[in-house]
């Protein structure tokens, strides 16, 4: 019965809150004839029933949202009804009425999507940067906290008029002032539908910057985006930190500080006979400069003052139309999503032990990234539903590892991933490899606190290495899971060796956020925080194995548990680590450590 009610609510011409109540309770009486009709899409059987302005269409949306809120439906059924309403209303942003994404997890999330739809319609159609700023300023705080990506297509002007002192819901108080728009006269093509009037074409050509899609973020979100190496600079503007020169050249200057307090003992401090050791230290202090160049170029310089090295120093060619980037300079090799995301945005303070030895390098070289959109509905591995699946490919040639985590002279490293957004989160699997030439003499993972000793599991003498990595990610609602595995072989010298390892990490946002996924990069998206208090907890188990031909094998097992508190640009984290080896190193075969970090990005 309730499924039938949802269908009535979303599709029938005269459904209202009174209808819903009368179905649940026949004594409530018949439906009210004054109930608003449903929205009719441009390809509806009876387009004459279509609302004749965007303002009128939004008014109908509000009425139906109120009807859902006042109905006797369960929370899950309300979520489905809101989602169906959102799908039907997508034409306001130029969509063709089809939506293949996953439904929201809660009714509140579904309402948020509808509120954001209203906001984006106005933001997309703002005729100037000044108007866009006014819209953002007048919007409620929760709509500012998430990135908004307006479409690049041109639309007729739509403005949002809102009394800042007004109380209540955004969708109940906002007023959309727009010229009449006869929806039944809109052609089938969304591109033609949204062409500006003839008299505005000359103005549009004179002011191209007003028509270009930008990612509108508050200053805090801009900062997070700019610390993320996968963010394309030309798609980001912010309230501060972003300087525009000559109307074209965007320059952003920022940095970050990580300050650690730690304690560890036994196996984690074998160089001091296992004694307990505690201290504080600056984990990272860096300055970052990023700038756009003409012809789709960008440059980045990231200098770590504490380590006295250039972590990133590169030129990047960006071609979003052909869906690729080409990077030349000092850059991360495309192996391991944990390594590519970095310790600023991972749940744990440091990379897992197996990643530290098998999956993370940074060197001078050239790297090509390209992504492909696959047809929805086609079957690709485990990706068989209607959502859009994206394949990413990345390959590069690199020289010496600048962080001295291995004595590499030359490396070829590549990565392929399948992924898609799912339930507001993501589903992902990937394969990576690296072929390396150099001098390799040990498998020595770091047990997940930066200041602890590396633990030597195997010693050997080889000049070639081949490593394969497998990875998987999943997030839905506040739950997120990631896992990676590595298989390594070392040959070509006086003594060969093999190694393997992996980890499984499970995290949860106590404050209800969802860890977003970007399928075009095959990576988690950095968490956007803002004024909210966000709390995250996680547990990670890892395993690392090393064996040389003339040396006995050894295993390292580690468990890390911890959590983080995020607010504005500050992250405070605590990790607890327990590690154990199969065979003692020195006189120790297990050890305990704890680390606390305060991170500030600017």
C-alpha cells in the first residue's frame, strides 16, 4: 500500500497531503480539489498542464515537499518520494528528466538534494559574478558548505530574493524572480532549450567569464581543494587566497602545518633496546604555490620546510574536453590510492606499513592520466547497475625517488581503476604495477608512526623490482571501507627476495557524513568541513611479509585504531598502534605506540 502511495504522490495529478492521510485513515475525508498539480516534464503527454515559469514550477515543488513532510509515510518512503520528486524536477537544470544516480540514504538527505537543486538553478543562471555572490551570501549555511558545480550551459536569468532575517526552510522562504518560461515550447535538446535570447548573445561574448562553469567554495573549502593534488585549479574560486591577474592568470598561495606528539616502546624502538620514548615534533611545515597558465596549463610548487625538499614541483597540461592531464616534474607515482591521497586526507595519520615499503614513491618524471565514461547499464566487472562507471588510466616514467624510500634509478609505474558514485559514496576497484631499476637491499616497513624505526624483515641484494598492487574502496552513508594488497619480487643481483602485504581499513563518520568518491580520479575526495563538528573513527589491520633466498622470512602485523575531530581548517587526531613480528628483531617481537596530531591548512 505504501509503495502505491509513493507512486500516487510522485505521478498522479491531484495528490496532496490530504490524499495521503485519507489513504492511511479513511475517516480523514476525500482529497482537496485545490491540491497543486504535479510538475509535467517537457516531453509529457499533456504539455499544456506544464507550469509557465520557473517560479511557478518551484512553487509546485515546495507544495509537494510539504505534502510529503506532512504525510503518514515512513522515513524510508518519504526518502523515496523526495527522490522521485527530485528526478522529475531535474529539467530545471537542463536535464532531460532521466537520473541514473543512487537514491539518498535518508529523507533529510533527499530534502537537501531538492534544496540544493533550487540553489543551483539560481546559481547557474546568475548573469554576473556580483549576482552569484549575492545568491551565495543569502543562502543558508549548509548549502555553502558543500561544493556547488554549476553547469557550463547558458540559461535565462533567474534571481534569488531572500530576506536574511526570515526564518524557516530555504525552500519555504526563498523567492525566485524569473521571466515567464513556457515549458511546453522548449525543444527536446537540452542544449537548444537553454540558449540565451538573441539580444543577449553579444553581451555573452563580451563577458565570457560570466558564462564559464566554476566550483564555488567558501574559503575553507577552497583551501582543502587546493591541498588536493587532483583538484584542477582553474575550476576553483574562493573568497580569499586566490589572486586573479590579467583576468586569466589564477595564483593561489597556501600551506599546512602538522604537529605531532607521540610515544612508543619495545619493538617500535629497537634502536634504544626497546625503551619507552616520547617526544613532540613538526611532522610537516610546507608552503604551496599553484597557478594557472594559458592553453590549459597549471604549475605547482610544494616545498616542505621541515624536510627541506620539493615534494611537488611540476607543470600540468589539463584538457577536460579530452579527459586527460599530462604532468611533468616532481610528482607522486600512480600507485596506491592511500599514497596518492596523502596523510592530510587519509583516516590514519600515516600510511599503512605495507604501503610504506611496496606502494609509495615520489620522483622526477612524466605522468599521463586519462579517464573514460562507460555506458550506464552495461556490465563491467562488479559494476552492473544503471550508474555511470568511469575507467581511469595513469602511467608514467620516473627517475630517482626524492624521498629516499628506495634507491630507484628508473621506474615505470601505472594504474587502472573502475569506479562509480554509489549511494552518495562510491564503489571502486583498481590494479597498479611498477617495474623498477636500482639498488634494493631490504624490505623494511615503518609501523605507522613517523618517528618509529623501520623494521627490517628481509635483507638481500637485487637491482630489479616488480610490484603489483590491487585495491578496493566502498562507501555508503557514514561507513567507508578501503583495502589494498601488494605482491613484490626482487631479482638481478646476488640475492633475490619476495615480499607481499596488505591492509583493510574500516571507518565511520559519527556525525553522519558520507566519504565522497571521485570516479574520474579513482580516489576518495577530501572531506569538506566548514563550521560543522565532524567526528570520524576507524580501525586498520595490516600485514607485511618479507623473505630473502638466504635469509629466514619474517612477518609484521599491525593494528591501528583512532579517530579525528574536524572543524574549519583544523583536524585533531589520535592513533593507537600495536605491532608484532613473527620473529624477534633485537630482543623484541611486539610493541605499542600512540600518536596525536594537530593539522592546520591555510
